[in-house]
């Protein structure tokens, strides 16, 4: 496609959470610092919340890359399962094998024993739950019970919940108040600002191999920010399509025209006519037709 045209080694705006493209913007660095510092403290749940497409999964992978050998990690990417299945996945992530059928008590005892063994090795265990807003109430309760596992001096397991803003709504439920009280640290991952947008885009272009300077004009960035509202996933989609449009025109700089083409080609950001605008247009049409009808009646009146 456009790799050779722009001298890229790879596509700069893929949607796969590749930590090579992690951009050290303030909000993401602050979130990473909160995670690293809270994990070192060894207490409670940690919660990271952000809008859809703000890069929570990429942040999670970056955290995994930053944790040293003193940590043992378990990662659950799809927690839309029942509480029993969740415990079994946690057990598997911790390297626990079951020979034959195992009931829930067996699974819990095995997890507890494995956590104790890891603790004796002088290591900490971190469980990361991505898309945590889809957890069932029973799964939330299972996590709370797992967090109870401890020695006389320390917790055996720390749990990081990453989710969309609906996660806060879930945790505000009365029946989950015990778990909410255990959240020691939390952070809201905000969309990137207009001033950060160019840094983000240029960073990804540079990692992909761009050595031609900024490929996007200021007006292109303005259009991109208005359409994406600073959501990285939408920035990636629109930037990819704008590069395709430029490639199709055999040009190497993206103007507002190519970016607008990308916007109008993307359902989730394409401008929609507002209902009041349609209503106003209809009123004008009716008024004009009324004037024409009155004029016709005035002209034809003597003959009627």
C-alpha cells in the first residue's frame, strides 16, 4: 500500500496494542507512575478508567514490560465469564495445572498455595483484569475474596482493574461497596489534548520510519482533533485513511482535504445533519412553497 511511498518500515497507525509505539505523554506517564508506585506499596486494588479507545490495553502491556523479575503477573483480557471460570483462568496464568476434574474449592486452595510459594521466593503477584466493566457481580466478589489471601505482614495478590467509564458505575452499586472500599489507587486516563496530538502522531510516524519531517499540515491536525476528540484509536484510524488518500493522489504531505476525506469515510466520526437543521430547511421549503402558491392564486384569481 503506502509503505514504500512514505518510506515506512511498517504501518504507523495499527490498532494492535504494540508497546513499541507507546507515547510518553503526560496522562499516560502519570497513569504508569500510579500503577508502578501503588504496586510497590503492596496494598489494595488499583483502578484505571478511560473512555473507549484511549489506550488502556496498550498501557497494560507497557506496565507488564516495566515490571521487573520480582513480579509474577497474571493477565485476563476477556473477563466476560462466570466467577468459576475466572478463578480457573487465574490459576492457569499462575502456572497451576489440574489433573482431572477440580471443584472450586480445589481451585481456590491451589491458588492460595501457589501464592504462598511465590511469596516465599520473595516475589509479588499482580493480577491485571482488562475490560473490567464486563465482570459479573459474582466475579467481582471472587476477586474480593482472592484479595483476602495474605500472610501476617503482606497481601499475597494485588489486583489491577482496567475498564471503561462504566466500571465506575458498576462499583457504585450498593452490593459492590466492599470491593470499592479496597481500591487504594485510581486514575482517569483522559484523551490526548490538541497540543499533544502532533506529538502523538509524529511519534508513531517516526517509529514507523518517517524521516521527512512532519507529514501533516496544521489544518490537517485541526480537522483530525475535532473529529477524533483526542481518542487515540480514532486518531489512528483517521490518520491511516488520510495517508491512504495522499498515496492515492501521489502526494507526500497530508492536508486538511485528505483528512476530511478520512473523516467522511469513517462512520463513527462522520458529521451528521442535526435534526433542528433538517427542521429549519423544511420550514424554509414550506415557506417558499407557500409564497409561490399565494402568488399563483393572486394571478389566477380572476379566472377562477
